[in-house]
C-alpha cells in the first residue's frame, strides 16, 4: 500500500503535501522506511509523472531528499 504520486493519487494541496513529507520524514527518523520496487517505479515514470514538491539541497550535501522523506525517487 505504498503511497507514491506515480502509483496512486497523492496529496493535492500544499498542506497535504507537507503533511505527507512530514510523515515520511517521521518514518525515516524512526528507521521504519518502506521498501521500494524501483524497477516498477522506473517503468511507470518513463510514461510521465508530476513531482509533488521540489526540495532544494546543498550541492555537496550527502542527504538525499528521497531518503529523508521516505518518498522514493522523484
């Protein structure tokens, strides 16, 4: 039951998107992130997708936003 914008309709308002990211970060902090099927994700993404948010990070940062928010690629 992985919620991902490619797989299912995701949150649509700014508040819902922030809550979704915050929930994912909470999972990461607790060390209980969800497994991802990256092959299936890549196949769906090749058909097109629309990211929910843009996360700006430091150019030499070692923290991947997808990991920090347990959101999967993109």
